[in-house]
């Protein structure tokens, strides 16, 4: 499974979304389960999936799926298709 | 926002401000919550904290209290009970901020300011609930502001020990949070691999637990046995902190101090009521615990009568904390086995 696919699966699991609700352009404001608990759940999921721990500041600054990708790419995790 | 939270939790108390804020909160809930107003239709004010209306905790299983005029978020659920019914507490933005500030201030007083990794004895899947949050998760998250990273130990029923090793390897100290039962079963008796045990022997660990002792009492596991098992094979300075709380008093937690007392922060109070007359009990007399705080804006859970028995302790505490303190004697006999009260 590619990292993009892993991330998509993670986002669906963490925020309890249907596949039809997902896109790589998804914004936090569009997801009602992306609240403070969702922030923690995403951070834990990213650690379990990609092995990187967001700092608390990083976790709360993320506002979109694209932000997750951008941040993880700075840690050497590639999302090339 | 209550100014009472601007000072340390166990410093000098301003009982007049506490009463004023509690009365204001009562009026707000009476105006905004029809179910509450139906129970207390004649409230016109209180000259003492003992005179404030209260709700029995059992009502939160039957009525989804909700005060209008605030932005509600998730519903906080107590853990499963013998009746299968959970207490439901409507959380809101303002209260969530106050409650986080409260629990953080209380925890810091017991574990210090230092941030460190947090290991939670739970499955991360428990974070994934639409519109709800469990008492277990809420309790774990109260440690989050003190955590540099958060690792959930379990995946389903399986402990992921390698994740713990990764999270704490480079750190001298870390937190472990779990329900009391889970800490015993999953950590103390969880079969930690020898290589991780070797690593943990050099780590200062603060074990924090809540949720009650019923299951451990049934297995004849004492506090001494739990503490001993947890602290065995850890570095000096490791400790175990047991806190008591209720979902119906979210944000106000009562860690057991070094002298065996549970202290009440300055933004809350405890009243002991005679279970037969419901009048405030004499100092030292055992009775039902009633808690009042000024953090609950989303629903009238600012003043609740519990099914737990306790008594106030006289005089100053050897631990140095001031303010009222109590000892917990357990649940009222024949009361429903409620879900663990922990936040």
C-alpha cells in the first residue's frame, strides 16, 4: 500500500468518514469529527501508521489533509504517487 | 471564565466568590434547561453552598440535561454499568476549556510541570466515536497538556510493547495512564517483554490511574499490591497516583495525596450529607458526597449528589495542601454498580 493510500485509510478510520467524503483537499472545517479529540486521534494514528510523533504544536496547527502530507514530507516520508 | 482558576488549586480560598459564581451558574441553568427548572422550580438564591440545589448522579442516566445558549460539543459518557446505562454529560466549548485548565492545574500540583511522553493503557480506536467521548478517554486526555507524545498501548486486546519502547527510549521519565483495572491487568500483569523491562528499570514512571477498585477488590488486590507491582523494576522517583472523580464533575479530580486525603480545589467544594436527613453532616461523620464546582456551563452538573460515601478530615494536612479534604469510604451499599467515575 502506498503512503497516500495509507493516509487515506487513516483519515477515513480516524474521522469515521465514508470513502465518498474523502479527498486529498479535505479541510478540517469540513469534518465535524476533526475536533480536539480528532486532533489527538489523528496524531496517534499518524504515529502508528508512519512512525512519526507530531509535536502538540504540529498536531493543532494542521488544518487539512494536505497539511498532514506537507508536514510528513518534511520528516522524510514521501507521498509521491 | 471563572477567576477562581487563576490561582493555584490548593491556595487560599474565596468562599464568597465560589458561592456567587455557583449561584450565577444555577440561575443560568434554571433559565436555560427546562428539565432542571422542572426539578428545582422555586430556587430564589442561596446564602451558603449547602443551600444550592443539587442533582442526584442517577438522574444523568435518565435525563440528557442540556442548557441552551452555549455551544455544545460531544457527550461525555461514563463507562458501562450493571444496568447497561451510562451517565451522559453534555460538554460545551466554555466548560471544556475550564475543565482542561482545572484538571491540568490539579495534576501539575501532583506530578510537577515537566512534560514527558504519555502511554495510555487503551486502544486508540476508543478515540473514534462520533459525538461522544468515553470517561476513560477523557481521563487520559486530561494528561495531554503534560505529554510530549501520546502512545496507546493496545490494539484490540493486544499490547503493542514495541510502541512503548520507541516512545520512551530516549526519555528519562514518562507517564502511564490507565483505568485502575487496566493498569493492573495490562501493565502489572501484562507480560512486559524482558528487553522492555530492562529499559524501564532506568525510567522514572508516574503511573496515574482512576476508575475505582471494585474489580481489583473482587480479586483481592490491595492498593499496596498494585503499587508494589507497578513500581517494581522502575527507577527512583517513580510513583503511583490514584485519582477519584465523576463524569458528572468533569475537570475536578481528586488525586490521593501522600497523607491519604483527597483535596478539593478552590473552584469547587465538597459537602457531606447525612444519607437519612440529607442535612450537612457533622465534621468527621460519614455521609454522601456532594460536589459543587463552577466549571459546568453546558448542563447543570455543577452541583451533584453522589452515591459515594466519605467524610471530611479535620485540621491541616501533613502534605501541606490547604482547603477542604475528604476520605472516600466507597459506594452506598445496594447502590447500582455505577460505571467507573473518573474524570
